[in-house]
C-alpha cells in the first residue's frame, strides 16, 4: 500500500512531480475517498474531451473576414478581451469565496460549471478571432504590437507555451499545499488544488508528457521553416535583385512578383504553424480543466488569469519607463531617481 515519506518537506513538493505523487498518495489514505466530486463528470460533458494532437485540424475561424479599419484592429479586440477577462476573474474569485462558505456543494458546483463554461468560451473566442487575423497577417502575430517586450520574451510561436499550463498548475499546487499542509495531515479537506488525488496526479503527469511531445513536434517544424530563410530560392533571389540594384536598374516587376511568390509560401507555412500552436494551447487548457473538480478548475483559472494580467501590466510599466528610471531584471525593481517604486 502507500507509505508516507518522512524525508519530504513542503519546499520539495514543487521541485518535481515525484515528490507531489508521494505526498498525495499518503493524503489519499488520510482524506476521505470522495474528494473527486460527482459533478466533475458534468464538467467533462460541457468541455470538448476529444484527444488532441499537433496534426489535428487547427482552430476553425469564423465565417466573417477580419475587419479592415484600424479602429477595429486586433489591438482593440485584445484590449477589450483583457477587460472581459478581468471581469471574469472577479466572478471566479467571488465564486471561489462563495463555495468555501456554502455547505450545499452540489448546488454550488452547478453554478461553478456554468461559470467555467463561460470562461472557456471566452478563450475559444480569442483563438477564433486570432485565427482570422492570422489569415490576414500571420507574420505580425509572431511579434504582436499589442504585447510588451517583456511578454514577447516569453512567446513561443505567437503565444504562451502549452506546457506553461502544467507548470502553473504545479506552482499553485505547491503554494496551496505549503499553506494547508497541517490541515491535510489532520484529514481536513480543503477543496482546492491541494486536494488533488493520486489518480488526478497521474493524469496530469500523462498530459504533461503528451504536451511536451506535441511542443517538440511544432518546435521542430518551426525550425525547418526558419531555416528556409537561407534556402536556394531565397539566396538566388537575393543575388539577382542585388545585382540589378548594383547595375543601377530597378528590381523590375518580374523580380518583385518572384519575391512575393517566394515569401507567400513561407508566410503560409508560418500561418499554419500559428493555427496548430493555438489549437494546442486551447486544447491543453481544456484538458487540464477536465482533470480537475469544478472548484479546483476555478482556482486554476483564477491563477491563470491573474498571471496573464499581471505580466501584461508589468510589461507595460517596463515599456513606458522614461528618463531617470532604471529597470533591473535581476531584482525585479523599478527605481525612479534612485528611489524604489515597486517590486514584484
């Protein structure tokens, strides 16, 4: 059967998945066997549970083409989407607080399921709209103007790495375990992510390994596309146009047409990769939620939204630093004329 490893300390729980498994295998003996609520099955029905692979159909775009006016740019959509996400975050926090004070969890879980579905639909809307704009200008999505340089530094094929969802889950898990370890040992259920059962941990570990594989597949595809920047067609074209410029002549309509033809192929490949990466990001989010109970999914979505919104805010503050202000990535501080303003 299961045996408690007394050498484990709370600080070790976030180090590796192995330490988490050993702890929660023990907790299963102490905590009652009904941690996984029956309502979790309802959550499975509400979300798309189809297994995902990188070679699946990418996210379907809407039937309407993206707007063309600058006032309806993706920047505008993104800012509106962030405001909506912030509103959903407040709803999630309120729902979590109400759940902790409501003894009728079956009734409460029904409300949580509706809220989770609402939040997931917002993410689906984001990727549908993004897919439309990728068709219009895929290259711009690799260096989005609506994100800060700080956010750009963490991008992978136009967005966050899908595996970050698992890392986020492990991080919030470790934080909640450290905070409530005493209650867990006493057999008091908390309902949050520190109540994850061994079966759930096994599914998370399996999902993590699957996503790592899918990420690697797409990363290798991206590398192959990037290497074509110096393939024979590009070099021949570069030489031909350079020779024409040196001889004092224009590059000519024929060469311009050839440039467009060559670049169009490469842009098409980059667009396809964006669709596949966005599909993997969305399906990873859904897969994580499917493993969790409703209240655990709410805590996960809270952590996800908070991290995304705060990183965006920090990046904007860093990007607007002017004269007399210095930024240290080592300390995470901003100093204005030598005075510490904030630290995160």
